[in-house]
């Protein structure tokens, strides 16, 4: 039966989740797992089953269109393999709907399933119910749903962590849910200190008295009340998942990046007694790393002209003496040497070859220094273009984080024009503790990618180890404390480990940039026929974390993927 809008259960539609392409779906009966979200009266929602990924989600009616009517116009709205699979499935559904009935079992059972709120409360209180599943307790990330229907993973067998009831309701309200076709039951768990879990006998559940064998292993009421549940987590039972308490990992809100403090000067920079060059320097890009670098250039007495895509970022630097240019080409015209520090190889090429880019300016005798993390091929392309117009080129790859950029303790890896390297020495003294000249163009980018490989693989390993420690019932802070005393200890491990424990990932090096460097390293290795299996595996973990919405968080947010 259709409602006032004309949509009826089984109608085929295009449904658009905010931020993603329209996706083929079906108006469905809400399964028990999918809790209805709060909506405005004038903007009702429909439960949509998404073909291809087999997820459910609430979608506003204003974001729904009839499938056949808009098929021609939306058929090519997305090019991914998941989208093509979804189109294939919806066409199969049109021909043979009965074939898809097993996927909709959750809809048919919705009325007969236990109420998730009621069972969640029982689990929270540690009580037992006949035929209910064991479930451990663990922290849940804050909710900020950014997953596309096609991007969500399939979930066939999951044991769900406990979370606060309020957080659980919020998750229920906003998540697309992937149903398990198999009907399952569950049993509750009573946990002992040290994460040794034992289930009470069913015939003792009404009296609360444990069987004689297990009496010493169970916690009494006073022990349970004093136990910090969040400090422990339990092994996952894989034989009987609790799908109606499914809590998928979600993105947390990205911590706001504090504005750079232009009034202070780091001790490292002060102690160097830098004699600033008389040359005039330009700087393209005031991102996470660029802000700290430019600050130290200005504070050490260098004359600087800045440009940034978001002009408001230039204001603070202008207030302390920097000039602001309208375009990248203007920066080159106004300076002797121009530095570029942007997000990725494509943006680096846009700075040079794009509209009002570096190539639009007079380059004769000018220096151009590429500090963006790029691949050797991109660096060589820029080098050839700069030289073709009479300029000089130096690649100066940077090793370090946002903190090191602000403290002036980066490491500079340079190759290219040797004279230009010497002319930049006063700048390198202001922003780094060491600079290395590595010869021909391409050597510095190769060295940087090798070092980024080591960093990315190590961090992924730390994330997995911390996830295992938590799942095994160990205190993560204890793991770090012991690690600090071993010969494995490093500043990076401890910094990232603390970010993981806090569950906050303020951006020192963006996860998407780490994944970009791993991808570039794999591309370099592919051209040299060098196998990098560990790097390839680590790259997939970062890719998944980025797909979950953590690309702009710090690279330590890779823990989210390792944890879940």
C-alpha cells in the first residue's frame, strides 16, 4: 500500500545519501535493527534497501526519485564497480524478485525480534536471559556518519560491543545496517577480572547464585559496581552474532586545528643565531606543515611573500610582515626563490602548470623548490618545465610532523640544483635541524618515500598491537609504559600511542597523506619490479580508514580500522 507521497514497499528508486552519488534501491519495511531517526514533519523519510551493498538506511523523501523515470539520466552518475554491481542486482530484482527474498529476511522477522533497547539494558546490567548471546564491553567512537552504501563492509558474523545507551540510540538512528541472513539467538556474558569469562548456568539465572565450579571466578555485586567496565574488553564470540545490537565503527569529529601562535619563537630557532639571506622568498601553501615553516622563516628575519588557496590563512602572516600575493605566478614574479608545499602531486603540478601558475611567470634566473611529497616522475616533470624557461629547480622533501615544523626541527632531503641548495641554507637552518643534499633530481623523492614506508608500516603495526591489547583485556597505557622502556621506543610511537588511547587524532600528519605516500612508494616499486607485500597490506588498512572518513585526521586514526 502506498502512502501520500506515492511510494510503496518494493518500489524501486534512486536514493541519495548526503555527499554521495544517487544509488539504486528499494522502498523497504524497516528491519528491527534500523531505528527510525528524528525528522521534521515536512520532510519525512523512507527506509531504503541499497542493492549491491545490501544495506538499509533512512533517506529523506526529497532525496528519492523513481528508478525507471530517472534511469537514463542517473545511469552514469557513478563509475565504481560497486555501483555497476548494484545496477546489475536491481535489474535482476525486476525480473525475478523471489530470488532476493533471503536478503529481506530481517524485514519479515521485524515484528518477532526482541526489542533492542530492552535487551541492551539487560546486557548493560549483566543479567541473563534465556538464549541470549555473550557480548563484551568496549569503547565506541563518536558518531558522524560518512559511509556510502557501497563503501560499507559486509557483516556476516559480528559480536557487538557494549556502549552507553544514549550513544547506542544515536548509532541506531543514523547507520545503514547490513543484515545477517541467518536467524540467531544470544546469551549474555558475566566477566571476571583479568578478562576470564564464564557464563552462568541458565538454571541459576533467577537466583543469581553461581554454580559451585564457577563461584570463585565470578564478580559479586560490589565488585561489579567498582569495576571500570571501559578498562576491559572481552574475546569476541564468533559462533552466534548479535546482529540487532550491531554497532559499526563510525567517524569521530575531526579536532579543530588551533591557529598558529605567531608571537612565540621556538627554542631551537632562537639558539641557532641564523643570519637571514638577503634574497626574497615566496611560499605557496599554508597547510598543516606550511604554516610552521613560514612562521620560522619570518621569525628568523627572512623576507617572505605568501599565497594560499584560502586567502584568509594569509592574514596572520601579513600581520607579522609577510607580503600576500594574488596568484602563484605573482609570488614568482615578486621573489628570487619560491617554495611550494601543498597536499599531493596533482596539486603540485597545478601550482606549476595551472591557470596563473608558476609557468605563467618570468622564470629566468629564479629558483623553484618543491617541498610537496611527490613521486620522482612528477618531480622530473616540474624540473624539466622550470629549466625550459630558464629557472632552477630543487626538490626539498621534508621529514617530520606539524609539531616539528613549528619547532623548526624538520629534516630536509634535497636534490637538484646544487647552487640553489646553497642559497636556501639560511632558510633550511630556520626550519630544520639537518639538511641533506642527495644529488640528481629524483633522489630526494625516492628517499622520502622509503622513509614514509617505514613510518606508515610502523604506525599500522602500533595500531594493530594496541587494538589487540585492548581486545585481550590489557590496559593500553600499560603497553605504552613498558614500550617506552624498551629499545623499540621512539617519539613517534609514543605520540601516536597516546593519541590512540585518548581516541582523539589531532592532525600532525594527515592520514590521507600517509596513504598517498604508501601508494607512491608502491608505484615506484612496481616500475622497478620490486615486491612490497607488507607495504601493500598497510596501504589497504589506510585506504579503508580513509574511506571510513578519517582522511583528514592524523595518521594515528588508522587505529579505527585496526580496532574494528
